[in-house]
């Protein structure tokens, strides 16, 4: 059994991020989705496979078509990771603002 891919690996690629954005708006037929990219259908299928393995999309049959649907619960892990760095940098920038304000006040004296 193949190990499940990491969600960070999936969002590292700009094509995969674009695919996620497209299927997040509405489910997409694989062929229609592939038409939006200047890469082969096989390359799009590989991106879809990675997104599926990460749990960011599901692909299901609808009649004769294969349709991709977003399943973005896995992005919560990414959100938590980014959130910690956002808080870190907000604290640093707040401290810098206080420091610059104190320098500005000293210059006025």
C-alpha cells in the first residue's frame, strides 16, 4: 500500500493550486478541466492523482464522465501551520512599530 501524500506537497505546485481553485468553485469534468491548461491531459491526470492521494479532491464517475470535486478539509492542517507564522510575524511587526514610534518621539524632542 502506497503512503498517502502530504497536503503540503500538493499545494506546492501552482498547477495543482489552480486545479483546487477551479474545483472548489464547482465540480469539474476531467476533460473540461484539462482544457484549461497548456499541458497534456496525462500531466493533468498526474496532478489530479496527487490531489486525490492527498485527500484534497475526490474523483467519481457520473455516467460516462469522471468528475472532480473539492474536499478541502485537509487544508485545515495548512491553515494551522500558516497561522503560527502569521502570529509570529504580527508580533514582530507590532514590536517594530512600537520601536519606530519611540524613535520618532525621541526625534521630536
